[in-house]
């Protein structure tokens, strides 16, 4: 799961903002004008814009080089102050320009209700000197980055020249290039791998209404043609839809969540997608995880970050199957969902006829090898072929019920063949676990799993524990055997 991801380094370039909040309560209307009177209680400030993307990525575990332009003013000092606690966000790429005003958004709230927003900005074109310094800082950061993120708030930092230089540097480095767009159309982002427009931005870029799924698909195809990459459209309460250049669609539905404030939710999505990609995961996995992050973000008041622990808890809650017995077809769907949530899938198999401490120890050790444990049980016919007449002692449903009730087990499947090779091929686990009484080259499916980057784990087992020994002991202790023994003694 995400707590086990190894996150990389991001270069985030774009419009850095300072988000301020003035809190209070309104109990009356002013006698001077028909406006509410706010009784002030507190004030706070947090990073905004590209800076918010940076701290969201840092909250998940990324190292970030933040590139942008700030003024020589009090707002710039405040922005540095609120970024200071984020030790993994490198600020040397913030270019100071005395002719620039650090962009500030101040929101005034009564309780959780926003009354008014005050923006402070002077959007003059950047000088040639500042543009050159910005490009130099971006290239230096991209040279050591795993992912490039362009956070465009249409405030002037991501000019054509800066975008072209940054995207070209990212392509030369061979890293994913992601853009959160604000242009009317997306030609300026040519060369990017992914753009993340919201519904309105995509509609404007494609000059199409987005009322139906087919219109969203058509608009994404048009937008992709403008810059040449994939399109991830964020759709508020409808979730997200990823359109790939080949035409494949992946939809991640929104989580049911009480919405407190949507400020900065797009930044959280952008940061999460980039962070998950930096950990070597697929884009499909990234959008599933980003959807969960967005749900947490909008439940918070104001521009906020989502921690790795919060996100892990949400993702685990969504994939809690609790040891159910499933058909192979259902198991494939469940496992694919786990995979998209970033889970490492562990597989082991056996008859598990009479469950004993040796079985418990094996399953407990197996569960530690990943996030989700699948146990494949031999069917009754398969057990009979392997163990002979009189086995199994418990039928397959009884065995599946007992194994599925163990807290370490997340899914149970049955297989009728002599080996579990075919089911391993269908489920494609990350790890196969067997007892240390096997050699790695004896593990069925081991070569197949290692062929796509998985591994085999051999775990310690308890000596002298087996179902066969239990059966033999029980047979020696039956009344008939005791009676027989007594007769012989006499």
C-alpha cells in the first residue's frame, strides 16, 4: 500500500501563492451599509497554488524542488515562513523579482462560510532577466527529478518560453511531464505526457459541452490532439476520467464525502498523481489513489494537505474484503481493484484440512510479505487425488470458511488442478509464499511470477506439525483402538 511506496523527487514549477484566512463570526449587519460585521477571532496562512502542490507532495513523502517567482515583500516572507516546516521542499528555485508582487488570496470566513475573497496581484510580464533565471532554476531541478509538474494558475510564471524550456528539459530527461492547465486551449503544453483539466477547462479547450460520457470522450480526444498526451479530467462529484492516447478510458468514481471546502482540491489531485508516478506505479493506480486524496481534501476547511497515513487508512477501508471465498472471475476483479489501490498481493496455497499452529504460522508470515493475502485451497477432488481416500476430513466449503475467518487472510479461492499454476497466472500476485521446506526452484509458479518482477518468499515453518500427524494421533486415541489395546493386554 501507499505507506510502503518509495517516493521520488518532483520538480514543481508554476505560480506560487500565499493563501490567507481570516476567521470570525457574524452576528449582526453593519448600520453603515447592508453588509455583515465580522467579529475577528484568528488569522492563518498556508501555501497556495504551486506551493500547495509542493506541500501536498511532501506530505506523501516526496522530495520537491519548488520553482516560481516571488516579490521582495511581506507576503514573500510569509510564504517562506509557512513553507519552512516542510523540510523536503527545496526553496532555492524561488526567484525574487522586486517588480513582482507575491500573489495573495485572502478568504474571510464566518464559521465555515466564506463571505468574501480578496486577491492581491500585479500581473506584469516577467522581465527577460527573471525569465532566464526561472528557466535556469527549472533545468537544474529537472536534471535530478523523477517527475516534472507544471502548475499553471494563469498568473504569468508559465509563459510560452518557460513552458517550452521546462517541457523540453523533462522530455530530454525522459521523465513524466504533467500539466495542470489554465490556457484556453492546450497547444502551449505540447510535449507534456498528461494534462489535468477540470470539466470547465476541458469544455473550453475542446469548444464542446460536456453533458454526456461520449462528449467527455470526444473533448478529451480533441484536447489530446492539441498537445499530444493523455487527458485526466476531474469531474467534481462525478470523480475523474482518464483518456489515454490510444482511446482507452478509465473512470474513478468520487468517494461519498461531506464537502467542507473545495479550495486546493485540484492541487491535491495533481500532487498525488505526480507522487504515485514517482514511486513507479501506473497512471491508473495514480488516479484511484488521487480520487481518495481528493475526498479527504474537500472534507477539510481551507487549502489543506493530505498525509500518507490519512490516505493509507482511506485506501485500506475501500478494499476490505475480509477473507471472502470468491470465484476466479470475481477474484480477478477484486485483485485488480487492490492493484489499482497500490496494494502488494501475496499468494499461498495448500489443502489446509485440519488447521493447526503450523498453518497459522505460515499464513501469518505470508501476510507480512505484502498488503493483501490470497489463499488458494485445493478442492475436495484435488485433495483426494493428492492425499488418498479418507481425505479431506473437512469439505472445501468448511475449509474455506475456517481459513477466511483468519485475520491475516483477505481472499480465498478454490482450485481443482494438481497445482495452482493456472490460478497464479490469472491473479498475477507480487509474491508467492511457501514453507522453507521447499527450495525456490520447487515452488510452482515461481518462475512465472519472477518473470514479471515478482518474487518467491520461503518462510520458516513449525516442525512436527501436520494434518497427517493429527489424523494418526486421533486414530490411535479412538475408543475402538483403546478397546482393542485393552483386549490384547488381557
